[in-house]
């Protein structure tokens, strides 16, 4: 018979404080910085939305690591956190250190991201000067393309780094954002590996990113046509695809090196990359 580890005194104190949201919010002014992460996670787990909003405004560190939160649905929770950040930026009361709008956003390993989360994200005024947007290991397969396209539209003038890796994206979603992607003229790094894209969509990506003069690093997925039904790479087919893509790069007339990454292997924790260059 297993014996559960009893909660720590710190955990119990946090739970007691969170029973009264007004009291918890009032206590933030006097809360030591080292206690913020633990209380933030407890507020997240118990969906104390007003406390989360207030903690986002009072966060004492330079990074708010949302990617490390437990894998729960983020609909109303995510909105509360962004509302807090947006209000703080609008008030300009902390001249998370806040001389400029939010310039980096990274969301990782959230399997329950919803349409409303992305919708709220691109509607936040202070997010429109993002330089880095990194979405990793999200489940976007059944999303309509509009929210992601609108998010890119909002940040296109300033975006420098864009990562959309292992998000279960499909052809229709990527093709819907091609036009706005081609207007991200500040883009330096673009990665979209680990998604289920066809060779046709990959070719379209290469053509739409050809005019981005600042682009230095491009990582694309090995197209679906190169895989067996068991998920292994067909080396002969991949060789033909690499030759075909080299021809496209030559046709576009710009010296360029791209890499094709295999699907992410959970067991080994790696992807294998193949260069294509002109």
C-alpha cells in the first residue's frame, strides 16, 4: 500500500491564501519573489483567474514561463494571464522592465490549446511588436486556419523568429498563411518541422519565402511522400525530393540552404536533418 507524500507547509499556505482571491491579490505586494512561481502554479491549477491576472502584473522576474505549466485547457486561464500583461503594459507602471511591448512569446507542449486562445492572442494590442513567436508541440491539426493566419498578420511587420514545430499542422493550414508569411520581411529564422506536409505545400513554402532577404535559417519537414506506412523514411524517394527542391532553389535564383527534418522521435528525442542547397 503506497503512502502519499503530505503537502508541504508552503503548499498548504498557498492553498489557504487562494481560498480568498481578494486577500491573495492584496498579499502580492508583500510576497517574496521566490514564492511567486509556486503560488502561480497553484492558482493555475485551481483556476483562480483574478489571482492569475494580478500575478501576471506583479511578476517579479523577466520571464513568465507558461510552457512549464501543467497540461490543462488554457481557454479562460490563458485569457486571464494575457489580460494581466496587456493591462500592465497599458498602464506603464513598471518603467514583464516594461519600456517596450512584449517581444517574445513561446508556448510549448500544450496539447489543449483552443481556437479562442489564439483568437484572444492576436487581438491583444501589445503583442503586435513581437520579434519571436515560437509554438512547439501544440495540437493544431483540427484548427481552422484563420486564427493562426490572423496572428501572423498582426506580428508580420516586426517578426524575426518564427517556430511552428511539431504542431500537427496540415497542408490547408500552411497554405492559408503563405501570403502573410511572404510579408514577414524581418524574418531571420523559420522552422516548421515535424508537421504533416506534402511536397506540393513544401514547394509553395519555398516560393513564398524566396523574397525574404533577411532569412538565414530554414527548417522544413521531410514531406509525407517520403515516408512508408510504418513511418520510416524512404531514402530513394527522399533523394528524388531533394533533387527536385534543389531545382526549385536554382529556378528561384537565390543562393540558399534549407534543411529537411524527419518527424520528431519521442523515444530517441531527436529528428534527423538533410540539407538541400543551391
